[in-house]
C-alpha cells in the first residue's frame, strides 16, 4: 500500500524498494557466515599467531558494523529519503 508524505514522494514498501541494498545485506550475511567458518578453522590451528587471529577478528568486526548500518529500519525497508540512502551506501 503506497504512502505519500509530499508531492511525488511515495513510500511503497519493503519488497519493492532499494533492491540493491537488500542484495548487499544478503551478500554480507553470507560473507559473515563464511568468515565465521574461516575464523573457526584458523583458531584451531596449532601454529596460529595472535596477530592473525586479531586480523580476522578486526575484519569480522568491520563487516558486522557495516551490516548493522544497513539493517537500520529505514535502510533495510527502503523507506529512507534518497540522501539518507546515499549516506548508508557511503558508510558501508
């Protein structure tokens, strides 16, 4: 059900708006899942160095932070104004 808050400004809903952002969230979620598996494999290696574990944890933290931005209710639903959606894209 479309919603309008101004002349020619319509909000149409979750499934039809900003499909690129939704795909990025889906892709990032898949990457986090794969990263978790790699992290687990790295940690159980006997010769793993603390620096390697720290590097993997930092990458994981960065990915979760970016995914968190996109999971904000205005970003994932597609109800954000265009300039806000652009800002979400720049931040991630």
